[in-house]
C-alpha cells in the first residue's frame, strides 16, 4: 500500500465510493489516505455528513464524507482539499504522534 503523507502530492482524483479499512480510506487499488484526517475548514457550511457526533456536531473526519467527491493535496503540505457537491472542504492529515498506536497505519 502507498499511504498519502505530508511529503507526497496527490493530483486531483475523483473518489466515487471511498472504502474505509483499518484507519485508512482506500481510494485507488494501492493508495490509502487516513480516515482520521480532521476537518479544519468548511467556510460554506457543508452539512451532508454521513456521521455526526452528538457531543460535537461540528467535528468531522474524512471518514464522515460519502462519495463521490474530488480530492487533491500538494507535496510537503498537511492539508487535503476535497470538493464535494460544489463545497470546498479542507482536512488535516494526522501525524503519527496524533494517532493512537492501535489506529496507526504508518510503518514503524
């Protein structure tokens, strides 16, 4: 598997049906992005989330978003940009120290 990391770019790609497995979302046959990537920008108030926290309804991760959507990321950047139904959403890639060891999919 090839994991999307801070260093790696991702050209714009259409994600039809994201499949979440073991803390990652498989978006190509061999590409994975962390499902724990947290929403950091939602300026246009997108509200079509698959899951909603009862404790904090404004908290969302990439796993809460159903396809289809477009996603891209610049090299040496920690922000994933998602375009969903005309809304621009930004998610922060977690770093290995912000993900519990149980959920970590990074290689040690």
